[in-house]
């Protein structure tokens, strides 16, 4: 009988420990990733709270009112250009846009963290509890300007970030829509305007990925900077040829770069050279470099949801590894992640976590919380960063990205033209940054099915940088 009691006590102790661990994990998850719980569409508690609480307001970094509560529900910026430009950051009242501020920051906007004093005050006054106001890192005027220079009628995305802090200054997806004028045609639009391409769109990175391949070469190949590579325009792997932009095999038209070093290969975006480099590095080393920069990671950021980028793990044939080095194969990346990688190069190898929430204030103006930047990871050495920065500068001064050049300003960048199976034309990419201490801005641009990154996306980058440098 005593033995039975001892066993019962042990089992009870184990169950109690497991329960304590469950409670501790629940508290940790709610504190660390609570926004995801509050943003869930299946959360009935949140839906009930919304019926009884007046949602707080949303402001940009300069105090521009982006969203507020009126008699008929949520109201958005008076200027329709700002409304459209900010719609994918904010989301809308009906949650057509996934994980916008309106849903992802419900914990603040709908008073879940209101004090007992605030709740009691509202109760005894016979008023609805009012949620907290949030201030975002984004710039409404900049976002409206970006919308005005993005190629009209095209789909794609633009992300602008402070590479020292990770503050997201612009997060735009195209096409856009007016959150106060959602019609059936908006819902039926084949370009899917509700889809936030900046953080959800998974694209082949094309030659922008050569930033990663070059970093891996610097880490893994002896004398990588001084070695020579031979580009004949047709690098043969079995019956397959790796070709460069401008090559048309059917017309016997071949683009060849001849003999060149790593910097020159990067500058002119030579697929032949980067295919050779990838094969010499090896799939495992290239994967390790990619994963160090966030590929295959489960992004769990505090302020926003970003789809996970992927480095392919299956069907790793010689051909696929070679094309991976040039930014194709089954590589997939979001514009937000490419901006993070670019920012890491600019920031001495330190990749910052993207930051969207600046501060939270109670209805009486008292600041409940303010948020500081935090690093995601050191993804490369300062020495590797310095070399890549030099390479990216050469792309703009005399390579494929000259249309992003601004006289007297150190613009660094990388172009890309990429496609996934079934595309009629390539997606046009440009990623880059201003190499200046007083304007630490990086950006990522993709225009779907638009052609070459140097001709389509680079000029947009130049206009955005010029606007930011003007101080408007």
C-alpha cells in the first residue's frame, strides 16, 4: 500500500511539473510572440473585445494620422495617395490584408494592455474603453512618393529600411487599393491587391543573390579576390548551358565576358563565373552561407510577419547548384529579406531585425512602451562586408546598375533579373544602399514580369534615394 502511495505521489509530481512547464511556455509564447495570437482570425476573445472597445489611432514616425476610429468604424488617412500607399502596412478593417497593423497590433489598439485605472475610468463614466495609440517607424510622405514613381500598372514591392536600426521606413506592395473603397472588382482583380508582396511574396532573387554567393566565395575559396574566371558565354553542364543575359541560343547570339576576377564578375553580373564559383564552393558551403543570412530560418519578428526564404534542399544536381550560384534554381526570397541582407552588407555584417513599431501611448498620451532596435544576427565579418560594399559600389559606377547612380553620392547596389517556371518575362530587381553615415538607408525593389533590373528597377531606386537625400 505504501509503495502505491509513493507511485501516486511521483506521478502527481511529474504531472505538476508538466503543468508548470506548460504554463511557463504559454506565458513565454504570449509575451514573445503574443501578437500572432491576438492577430489570429479564430481568436473569438479578440473579436468580442473589438465589439466593446474603441480602437486606438495609428501614426507614422512624423505624427501623420494614418488610422483612427469614427462613427462608422475605422477611418484612414485623408489623402488618398497615403491611404493607398500605406494599405499593406496597416491592413484594413475587414482584414483583407493578412497581418497588417490593424490585426497584428490588436493587443495595443484594442486595449488588451489597458491599466485597471483606464478600465475603471471608462466603466464609471459609462464610456467604451479606448485602445492605445501606436506610432510606426514608416514615413507616410516617403511611401506616397514611392507609389508615384513605381512603374504604373505593374505588380511588385518596395522595402526601405534604416540599415543601422532596422526601422522600416517604407513597406509597399503593388497593386494597391483604397481601404475605404473596397469593391467587388478589387476582390476579383487577378493581380491580387490584398496580397502583401513585400513580406509574403516569394521570388527567385536572380543576380541579387550573387551577394550571398560572393560572400561564400570570400569565405571558402583561397585567393578568391585575385583569381581569374573564364566566361565564354556558354558554360556547359552535361547537355545544359549556363547563359548570361542577352544570350539567345536560337539566334546563335552569345554574350561573353572573357577573363575576369570576382569583382568584375559581380560588377557585370556574369552567370558563367558565378556558376563555376558555386560548383567549386560546393552545395553544402553555399547552403551554410545562405542559412547564416536567414535562408531556411523561421522568421519570428516582433512587429511583422515575414514569409521564410528558402535555399533548396532537394534535387541538388550539378546543374541546379550552378544555377543557384547565379540566383536561380529553386531559391525563393521575400523583398523584405533581400533588404535585410543588403542592410547587413551596409552595416558591417550585422543584420538588424526589421522594426515597425516605434512606441505605444495610452489615450491620455502617457507612453506605455517605446521600442529599441535589436540585431537579428551577425551574418558576415566586417572584412567580408567591406569587400562586398566595394563590389556593390562598382555595380553602380560602372556595371549593371549605373541607372541608380547619383553624382557625388556613394550609392551601392546589385541588379537582378529573375524568373520562376512559367513566367513570360523576368522580374526586375534592384537592391542597394547609401554609403553615408547621416543617411543610412537601404532598399529592395522588385517589379514583376518587367524585364531587366538595371533598366527598370535601378532608376526607381535612384528616384527614391534622391527624395530621401532631399530631406522632404
